[in-house]
C-alpha cells in the first residue's frame, strides 16, 4: 500500500518538524499527521493501514525512522 504524494509530503514535514524541535529520539504515532478533529477519515484510515497493516509498526515509532521510510517511498 502506498500513501498519496501530498500526504506523504505532509507526513515528512511533520516528522522533520518534530525532529527539529525535540531531537532525533522523538517518537510519534500516525495521529501526529492529523488535527484533533477527524476531518479526513479516508486519509486517516489510509495512514492507519500503512502504519499498522502494511508495516506492522508499534503505536509509537521514532520520527526519524518514519521520515526515512516515507522518503524512501516505502
């Protein structure tokens, strides 16, 4: 499963911002890519499938790992 290019770019930016603010050890979940309101349920489910079903990631992962996966097109 692949993420849409616009969402992938947004997620990379979120990861990069978190890393810049909190360092390489900062963790995040896929919820970090969304507002507190569920205003895009289709995109949320796409991200959840990518995170949970496709890659079997833990709830929290290092932002560096996620950013690198996204940049690699995984």
